[in-house]
């Protein structure tokens, strides 16, 4: 019986020592992450899908879809992520959260659209969680014209200006193609520390500025549709350039 108790005591002592050893083992430090948000606005006010706004021409507009791709994103000299998909209806202003570090003076550089090195790869070959995978890309990839849609804006528009909202018009802007890729960079980001290991930066997309940036404008009564097809080059380029000019630090 004495031997039995001694064995039990020895087991308890060994268990206590093991637990103490676990307590003394230092935990691995958490990896740093950076979160990217893009907030659509209409002028000074946050933009909500399916809500009515008035263009400079007096047209009533309801934006129904805003999506775009960002690729080859660098924070400072470090690659932040290869690709991110912004989908306002599905994810709100959230774009991506990825492992990375950021200093307050770090710049941000990325491509608006899909880098040509990825644009013509079979989308089913990307990992299932990659934003470029066909299941994630969904309607942001053309099956009839191999490649991704870089920017997608869809809206209902009332161009009659008669005080009755009939939304007689549909605006559809689907821009893609290697020649429409645009490089962007920002050097004065507001790096917000959400926790010791998580920082956040926020850009905005001003839909009012997209329609009229003070230099060029898109008249939705006359310029309301492009799928980046032959013969649509002028409007396609304008849409991409206007979209780029409408993105700024929030």
C-alpha cells in the first residue's frame, strides 16, 4: 500500500513540474498584421448602395455595385499582398487583412487592376482562398474575354429631371485589359494602431468625384456603358482614369 501511495505522489509531482515548465515556456510573439479599408463616399457623405444621390447634371443615381481589384501591394519596400478584391456589397469597406508591418512614414504602392503576370492565368489554378481564384472572383472574371474585370461600377439613373424618380437608365462600367492597368501610390497614410500587433489604413473612393473630378466628367445620359470592347476605348479609359482620380487617403 505504501508503494502504491509513493507511486501516486511521484506522478503528482511530475505532473506539477510539467505544468510549471509549460508556464515558464515563453509564448511566441504575435505576428504583425495590417488591415486595408476602402470607404466609398459621395462627396463628404458615406455612400450607401441603393440610396439616391444627385449628380452635377441633376440626375438621380442609385449605385448598385462597386468592385475593384488591387494587386502587387507594397508597404514601404515590403510586399503586403499579391492581390485583394474590394466588393462593397458583400464586404462593406473591408478590403484585406494580411501579415505585414508598417511604420508611420511608410508609403503604399499598388496596381489598380490585375497585374499582367496574373491577368491571363487560368483562374482555377489559384489557391481557393486567393482573391484571383475563379470561385472568389466570380463575375469579376470574363469567360468570353480571358482576363479579369479591374473595375466594376453599376448604377440606376434617372436622367429625366422631372421630379419623378423613374430610373429610366442603367449605367454599366466594366473595365479590364492590360492597357488599363493603373499604378497608384500614397505617402501620407494615417496608420491607425488598433492593437500592438494590428495597424489599419483607410482610403476612400469618392463616387461624386468619379463622375466629375473638375477636369473631366462622365455624363451618364450619354456615357453609360462599357465592357472594354472594341470601339469603347475612349469611355473605358475615361472610366479607369476617373476611378483612379477618385481614390484618396480617408
